[in-house]
C-alpha cells in the first residue's frame, strides 16, 4: 500500500504554494481530474488544465495572500477558514473564505469555497 502524505499536509503545501504565487507547486497538490466549486455545487473549473488557467490568473495578483484562521481535519476532509487579501475593482481588500478540500491518495480531488 502506497504511503501518501496526510490530507492536512497536502492542503498546507497547497496554501504555501498559493501564498508563494507558485502555480506549478500548487497544481502538484491537485489531482488531474480535480473539480472546484462555489459552495455548494456551482462548478468553477474541472480538470488540471482549467485549474491552471484559473490559478494563473488568480496568482497574478501581487496582493494575493491567504492567512489561515482555523483548520479542521476529519479523515480525508480539510476545512480551512481564511482571510484573503486581494485586489478588487475598487482597490485592495480582504474577504473571509471557507475552503472545504477532499483529499485522496495524496492529492486534492475537490474543493468547495464559501466567500463571506
């Protein structure tokens, strides 16, 4: 049986890559057939190529940074509560975000986001 990293460590590597604006390192934490949703079921992207396109645009924002407020880990599910600093049309700002990650075999297979 393969020895996969813990779901929590996979999500932490993803967060670190996000904050480093490193698209390749971020994509390495996701499965090829990953899906991202606006909670509960609005599809944002499906598959690694759509994720690369979405994240390349997102990570081009020089202000982008996510600060972890709280993390809950239950089995293969990791729930992060974050404060995200980013650029908006009206200027720099912050939003609260809840990200629900499903991790299988050392990769994030699905993510659902709730913006506050």
